[in-house]
C-alpha cells in the first residue's frame, strides 16, 4: 500500500534509503551515504512531498517529490524486482504532469528500470559531490 509519509516513518525511510543507496551505488564509497544521513533527516525529507510503500506494517520503499523533480525513489534491496518500484513510479506520475530526476550513469539497473517506465535521457552532467557522471531523465 502506498500512503503519505509521516514523521513516525523517518527511521524506516532512512534505513531503506541508506541500504539501497550503498547497494545500488557500489561505485561510490559507502561513507558518502552515511555522511548524508543527517541531511536526509533534517533537510531533504522535511522539504519534500514523500510517499511510502508499506507491506505487512513495514515501510519497504518510498519516493520523494520536490516540485516536478523525483528527488528520490528507493526500495529495500531484498524487495526489489517484484514491481514495488513500478507502483511507486506510477503513483508519482499521477501526482505530476511530468517528472525529471538525475541518476548515476554507472547505475545501469536503475537506468534500465526508468527506461521501462517511459523515461528518456535529456542531459548528462557530473555530480559535484561525487565526481561521477549522472544522467537527467524525464517523462516529457
């Protein structure tokens, strides 16, 4: 079930974010993600429109919107590949006429997923925080 995020979800959402970030971005040092936890807790999540995917009373995925930006979409690694990410994307697309976001170019699995969801690459740049190439994808 997808529902609106509430403050009681914070620890679960951060756990999903950290676990999925470290696993799906093996080309970035894990310390980078650990160092971003406080920013996620105090800056990014409070300033975004966040929705969680809950199964059996447990948050196992979420997405965050900031204006027309898909600021985050993460699913617990052990829950990936069964359609949860697709459900989250479909829900986000109902809330916005168009969506765009950045994804690391080295994250081939995510890029393939977003292509299957109908997103296309519209730009390429370097992430100033990690130095890795990132693609901007859009649903336009």
